[in-house]
DNA sequence: CAGTGGTCTAGACCACGGG
DNA sequence: CCGTGGTCTAGACCACTGC
């Protein structure tokens, strides 16, 4: 994959920050100096610095410079779109995915509305339980329009469906809306999860869009209360 | 407040989208055309379009154009930093804030660590219950270092502390880390909230930073399970 | 093929912070 | 005052889309 110049500069600076070449609370060289050092224009340096800022590695302060942030203080921004596989790898836990359902069918009215489909469209319906350290903690219900995802197998579902869509199918996930609420546990939750005494689950509804604005996935992720954690790293935007 | 050119263009385009001048699923004029129309350079137009994209108003598609998104489909992105006051106004509900505690004190060890303070620093400790439609739903516990927020009154707490910090104190909130977990209700929750049968609360921990990277506020917002809702609009970033 | 958005350049002026 | 990051310009080339 061809990288742009500013992405390369971002990667270099990012590495230098993470290996301690630039220490927390110290300042990066100025944009002019970086432009000279990398033999590029200042606007290109600025794009790289904006990426660093968006990812929580530096803080730009007008008329003073770019301060390296202390990564340990914020942990790692697990904000935005994160798949179960990435998450469990990051947490370094033993994990397993159990596929309970995998079928093509005509969805119920509610799912049809969520996916904005016509009456006779087929969807893939996948139900998976996620086990971490021997406990079944998360129940995932996914719906994909068959038009966009013609083939889906058990082994794909046991790994990452994201990976499959992005790498094998060549689809580009562009943005997603997430909604987090708490609801009473339903039949599936009781059946497929180790809920212990808990009567409620945290429900994360995820609407995933491609870069041509079509909705390609609706997912409901149901978490046992005590194991749920969501981290958001928000930068105050202008206006 | 002096606005930049690209912010003005953002505002104009944003209005045109919201009043229907540009219809959902249609395309905006090309960047070259917009540059001519606004009598500016293309890079400036691109900054405005990037803002529109970040705010979920358009979707840029390479080699095709910028598509106007359907606002109703996503509701409004209530993502990122939102204060209780903004929220209740947006939801158009009758709401009230009850201040239970407002004192300067030496914080417990845990809060001192959260705020990264020295042993003898004083903090403001504020406890507020939030009532919506006659039910006490949210318990807010706020901690501010006295060094940064010398004065705080009951009436400020009944309105928005954010407003006070940003407008009256002239502090610029730059970014925030949010953590969402579910915990068992504690004594304060039972005392100050109408919890009904619920034994747990959704806890939103908020760490607020100024643009010089100092941590200026730690807030714990405790919500009754059934009334909690969090919406996140995430755009997949490059690399 | 022409038109699009993505990247990049080499300048420029500005507001602001600190010495 | 000088150096900083923020904004802005008028060009340029590229890869990609759709016709």
C-alpha cells in the first residue's frame, strides 16, 4: 500500500515518541525545523502533526510548540471503531468465539428498518458468543445485506468479519454510528451468556457505513454489565 | 470572535444543507467550483469540507464528489464533549439541578491521583443531582483543582460549570477522555437518586484537559440504568 | 477522455507567547 | 522583539471514476 509522505512522517514521529526519542512533556522541533529535516513543505508536516494530535500523541499549542503527551496517562485511545479481535489481542487475554447461528434469511421488520432495506432483501444473520478467560461475556448479533456480502462462513465468523470485509472483499469501512444503552437481558442472553446474577446487559448498537454512504452492517453487541468498558478520547473541535 | 474563512464557508454550507438547498444524496459542487464561487483557494474549501465531513454532514468520495448525507438517518451526532445543560436543552425536557455539596477540601487519595495533584492541594468538590421530568436520574461528582478554579458558587453549579470555565474564566477546554463502565450503586446514589429497583448505575468518568495539557477537571457522572444513552459518531481515520 | 478529490509545494501574512 | 503555530494562496501532479 502506497503511503503518503505525511503518513510516513507521522509513522516516524510516532515511533520516535513511543521509543522515547521524544520524551513526554518535552517539545517537538518546530514545524519549520521539521520541514527542513524531512525535506518537505510545512503544510505536509502540519498534516502529520494533525494526525499525531488526533491520535492523542501530541498537543499543539499556538505560539509555543507541540508538546509530547504522556501515553501512560491516557492509556491507549480505544475510541471509535474497534473489533472484538483487536480488543482481545490488545488486552492479551485468552478468547474464543462460538458461532450459534449463521443463516441467510428475510429479516424481521425492525432489522429491515435498521438496514434500510426493501421488503424482499435477504440478510446474513450471525449470532456469536464471545468468551474471555472461560466466561461467555458478550453476545454479538450481526446483520449484513446479502447484496453486499454474498458469502460468509463459520470460520470467517470465528475470526474477524471486519478483516474479511476490508481485506478479502475490498470494501472500505468509512464511518460508524454507535449507540450505547442498558436493557433487560433477553432469552438469547440467558441462553448463550454466563450472566450470573445480572438481569441487564449493556447493548452497543453499531451502524457501519461504506465510503459510498451505503449502510453495510447492523450489529448488536450485548455485554455482561460487570465486564463492559468503553473509552472515548474526544478532541474539542473548532466551532 | 473572529472567524476564519474556512469556518465561515463551513457555516454557509452547513446552513444550505440543513435548510435543504443541498438535498440528501445529491452532490455538492466540486471543490474547484466552490473555490471560484467563494473567491478563495481550493485548500481553504477543503478545510471547510473536512469540517462538514467530520461533523457527519457530507461524505467525500474520491474522484466522484462530496455527497450530502441524510441527517435524519443518524440523528444528530451527540458525540464527544456534551454538558448536561446542552443535552437537556436538546432533548427539550424540563430539568433541574440540585446541588448537594459544594466545598473546598483536601481530596482523598484516589481523587488526588486522578487529578495528578500534590499532597496538600485543595480541590472543589461538587455533588449535584440532575432531575429530568421529575425524576432524579443522574448524580454528578465533580472535582476541580482550586489553583485553576478559585471561585465557585451554588448558582454556577446550578447552571453549567463548563460555561463558567470557558466563557467567564477564559479557559479553553481542549480534549477529554471518557470512560464508561457499570458499577454497583453506592450510598450517595441510593440517597440522592430515584433508583427504583435498579442495583447498578452507569458511571461515566470524564477527564478534562486544557490546551496546555493540564488536567483541570475530574467528573464522575452516575446514571440510572434505564435512562442512560450514549451516541458516538466515529469516522475511520487514515492509518 | 475530462473531471474529481488527494497530495504537495513554496511562498505569504497573522496573532500570540515569552523573553 | 522573535519564534511559534494558524491561515491562506496559486499553482502543480496524481490516481481514480464515469462516460
